[in-house]
C-alpha cells in the first residue's frame, strides 16, 4: 500500500479526535489535507477537510466545544484551516471563526518577555509545542487582514522562545517555566531537562512555515540563521534507520526508540527548506535527509493489522507537570514511559504534510525557497 492509499483509508474512517470539539489534533489532519490538496490538485482531500470541519464551525463562526477563557494555545492551530477555507470558498463563517481565535490571542496571558503561556492551567510556561500551535496562524491572519504588528510580535516570540530553551548545538529543551515554580524546571534557568523529539518537531515546523511566507529581510535574518542551525542539528542526529529517537539529546539512553511523529515532522521541515531551482549544498543535504525519513516511515511504519494498514510507532502524548494523576518530570527517562500507539493524528498529519511537500518537489512545483536561502 502506498502512502496515498493509506491516507485515503485513514481519512475515510477518521472521526473528530475529541468527540467533535475543536482541537489541535484535528488541526494536524486539516493541515495535512490542505497540503495534499495543494500538492495533488485532487478534490478528494478538500472534500475530506470539509466533511470533518463543517460540523465544528457554525454559521456565526462559533466553534464546537471551544472555550476561549481556557487560554489553551493548542486550540489555535486548526485556525489555519479556517484561513485556507476562507480563501478557497469566501464563506464568511470561516473568517468569523478565525476572528474568535485571534480574540483569544489578544487576551492570552503572557510571561513578562512577551510570550504566550502554554495554557491557563500551565501558567508562566512556554512549551515548544505552543510555537506551532499559535504563531503560524497569527502570522497568516496578519497577512490576510493587513494587521502587520502581529507579525513582529510573532517573530519576537519565536526569538525569545529559542533563546529561553536553547541548550547548545542546535538543541532545545521541551519547556521553560518563567516562574521556576514547577519541579521539572531548573531553578536557575527555568528549562526542562531533555530535548524531546516531537517538541523540536513542532518548533521546526513553526519556523519553516512562518519563514516561508515572510520576506527574506533584516527582520527575519536571525531566525533564518537559527532555523538552519536547528535543521543541521536535526540532520546530524538522524539515525541509520532514517528516523529520529524519542529523546534527541540522549542517544545512548536504554530504550530510546525511533519515534514516528517527530520523524514525520522533521521530514516535513527538512523538505520545506528545499528549493530545487537554487539548491545549495546545505539544501541538498536537507532534501536527502527529509526524503530518507519519509521513505523510512513509508517502508517501515505502515503495518497491516485486521485487514487495514496503520501508521505505527507514535508517542500518544507527552508533557510537563501534573496530568491525569501523575507528575511528568521532563527527565529523559520520562519520555520513554508514555504509551506508543498507531494512527494518532499527531503522526498522520505531519506524514501527510511531508508526503505533500515531497510530491511538490518531485513535480518541480515548489516556489522559490526565499525562507532559508543562504546569504
């Protein structure tokens, strides 16, 4: 079975992740479907997106199960699909819904340095996950509406988050606690202990997506340099299998397994950094690493069971602090205790995205990659 066959099978049986409530997991699938539609021109991907999102968006733009006062940055991610659908259909409900999400961001609590809290229930904390959840939507909304100050704010948040989570050599830890109140945070630096692969995957995707749609100018120069550094570090840590370990900075940790969702995210980010027309030696390296990862996922992680094909090896969830009666201490060993599942949206969506990006490269239809062009 090809990845396209798997995507069709998966989407045909997929139902809303949280019983229909607006959530980031569905947003991962929405993004994958958007990019597959753009890459292939096949209406079936657009139709799947409409089938899934239509029950969640009312005529007045209200969103099923969405509560802005939770100040959950995760809930912003599927807003990117709203902006895409507004461009495609001109249906006003989608922009009305997007305005509800931007309203949350306008009121969202921040640390003194200006970054959004990850969630109201995780006060004063920045998680790398949140960079992808909130900031690409904020930039896309600003471009769509002409509210350009939002772009500068997003770029500043990215720069600050990178500085607060960096541990050297292009590696970044999962989280930062500005209050130093959480047991998982270093009392001096506020940083968590480990570079969790999926957290860095979210971060890498946020960077390449934002830089892809902004001018290559002085305002983005530093972030472009940092993004290249991160992608080089990711490429260096790719295993012979073509995949990446669950904990990036602990390669010798016993039980540190190859994890599918992060590998798909890195494949996407590396392929998104490629310009086939003006490929530098570095971009060719990124393309090779991204293609290797994509082929490894397709070749080793699509497995048959009960007459269907499933995408295996996905860490279901990981986080920091209290959750469901336990405390997640952010140690390298902690990340190996979370359940590994198949077909989770956090793996399938990025796999779709990486495949779509590879398809565009193969068709030589990628737009000039200003976003990571070498100086």
